[in-house]
C-alpha cells in the first residue's frame, strides 16, 4: 500500500497511488495560509508563505498540491470559518444527514459522527432524525457547536481519537467528513480510525471539491494549502479499496462551487450504483484525462487574473476602487495571485455574524469590515468574492438595497448591472 500519511514540506509522489509520474498544472506562487487572518496588532510581523502549485498524477489521475503545511498552522485554535452562517450551505449540510439516513435506513438512537464538524451544522440533520451525534473538530469552533446542542470533541481525528470514541460511545452507523477529507495529510491514520469505528456495512460519507467543476469553471481560487487533493472518481475508488471499503454511490452536489459526495461502505465487493460508471464516463467526455484540458485551465487562470487586475486598475484611476463582498478562504488565493491590495480593494465586507470582522486578509492586508459599510457607501462597483454563490447572494443584496454594480471575477470576468 502507498504511504497516505504525508511528510511535511515538498512532496515528490502522488498522494493516493504513490507514483512519481506527476505533471505541473498551475503555479500560483508563494502564498500565506488562506485562513491565517491578521489582527491590526500583527500586521507588521513577518508572514510565512509556502509554495502553491497544482500537479496531476499521470497514473491515477489525482490532482493535488505538492507542499504540506503543518496542520496546526492551517487549522489553528482561532480558525475563523463557520459553515452555519451561509444559509444555502447550511441547508445543504443539514440535508446531507437526512439523505444518509434515508439511503441507508439508519435507525433512531444509532450514532453519527462528523469529522471536521465545525459548528455542528451538518449533524443537526442527523439529530433531527433521532440519531445520537458527535462532532470532532480541532478548532475552538467546537465550543460554538456545544453551545448549540451538538456534542463535540475538540481534537484532530485519527486512530487514537477513534479508540477513545469507541470506548465512550461505541460504534457508529455513519461517519461523515465534508469539505475536509481533501485537507488531511495523515489520511491513512484517519481512514484507520474510520475503519475502527464502523461495523461491516457501516457507511462513510465524504464531500470534496470536485476536480471536474474546478477545471470547467476555472476555480483556481479553490486551490490553497488546506486543500491537498482535488478528487475525481477514479482516485477515490482506488483510495478506499486500499482500506477495505467499496465506493457504492457518488453524486455531484453544488456545495462550494461544485463538490463530489462519495458513499463508501465498509467491506469489499459490495454492489456499486450506476452513478460510479456514469461519473467516470462524464469525466472522460469532458477531457479530464487529456493534457490539453489542463493547459487550457492554466491559460484561463492567467487570463482571469489579468482581466481582474486591469478592471480594478481602471476603476482606481477613475477614483472608484471596488470593495470586496464576502471573505471565503478562496478569496485569499484569488487576491494574492491577482496582486489586489488595499489600493485596488479598500475593504472586504462580511456579514455581521462573521468571525473575520476586524481582521485583515493574509498577504495583501485588506481590512475585513461589517457589511453595513457597503450599504452606507453604495460604491459604484464591488467584487463578489464568494462568486460561486453569486446568484443567491446578489439577489439578497438587491433586496436589501445595494445598488452597486457587481463584478464577478470567475470563470470569466462579468459585471452584473442590476
């Protein structure tokens, strides 16, 4: 079996199959960790940056970055992300638990565990169907989940954590890992822990950014150090086979601009749904195995960078710099790669419930402020940085009275006039 517990620093082999037959896709330069936001007091301190390059394995097809940053640096105790404050995402996450219960006939009173549970939003779907729930969350966000009635263990998940959970709570009927499964450098340790906690036939559900969506919609901004892998169906099936799991079903979902949800059952030789072959056929038809596809993606990435730079420079010359709307992790990649600083984007407006207010974007030091400033100033233009949720966000902004023209930076720069 290849080594799935990765060393820190530069990687020279595929994170799934171990092949050294890797081809470069795009180089986004040295960047700071996207969620290492700065307080005003530490703006003058030296920031650490790390290489940010995407490569593709020519043997198994996995897209991946080639540098591992220490998890404690990326997922520090004051990690500022909350899944529950974005209504569309919160609904999707809670629906995940409900769907797993229905698909696998899970019984009330059985245990559901969410790895990387954040503020517990996903587990509310299981809890609403009468299941016992437990979140495992490494950051202080676990305290928010506890306060909202979701039992949570503040820890990184691995086999030792699984032993403790097993002794205290027993085996789980289902384990989920959404928007974090691609983040884990010690993936072998995680999967051994999942194997320990699930009985034969137990289900492990993961959600990760889907490579096909990333390529088709030029989501270079979803490439950052937390995201070690960008999955397609083949590498996922191969990975789970190493640990005695069968991927029995898969589906594309809209979360985070396009993700892939995998249902893996503990046990080999379990029947697979037609969705597995259908997704693979769609990937082949879209050119996901072709070098030319990745060359076009790299070219579109550069063009998107230059178009945004040009547009914002023109606005600055006219005396109307454009603030940002929303500050997801991906905005750090986009703004640092595009060299957008406070001269071009004077501030980023966030919801009043955000943990990021009063902080500054790493690298470019753009201040993050309460969105009420946006409505008070009504700037001629603003850039939507959560562009992958542009439609619902813009609709709500218009309902609340925002008149600014909205710049959508990706897949190609467009402007929403009304």
